[in-house]
């Protein structure tokens, strides 16, 4: 399961690389910060940091999709 999510997250990062600041990179940053904080309290468990970054990226992708959907619905009405 995590391999599939990692592939999706990696493709999303590459696709959003040249768009400047966006929710995908913001999610990755927040995931890194939160994952580091949680990992420190668990004697620096690396898989926790990895999973937090992946979850952050995917949350950013979902936020980006909601933004695109919102723009589409505004244009439609």
C-alpha cells in the first residue's frame, strides 16, 4: 500500500515542481515538520518521518484538486 502511495506522491511532486508555490509542496513541508517532531519522540523512527511526508504530499494533492474544482465551478456558474 505504501509503495503505491509513494509512487503517486512522487509523480505529484514532479508534476507540480515547475508551478511555483503550491499545496503539494506545502503539504510535503508540513509533513516533514510534523513527521520530524513525531519521530523525535519515538527515538527517531525513520518510517514515521517517511509516512508523514507521503501523507502531507497527498493532502496537498487533494487540496490542489479542490482548488481546481472550485475554479471550475466558479467559471461554470
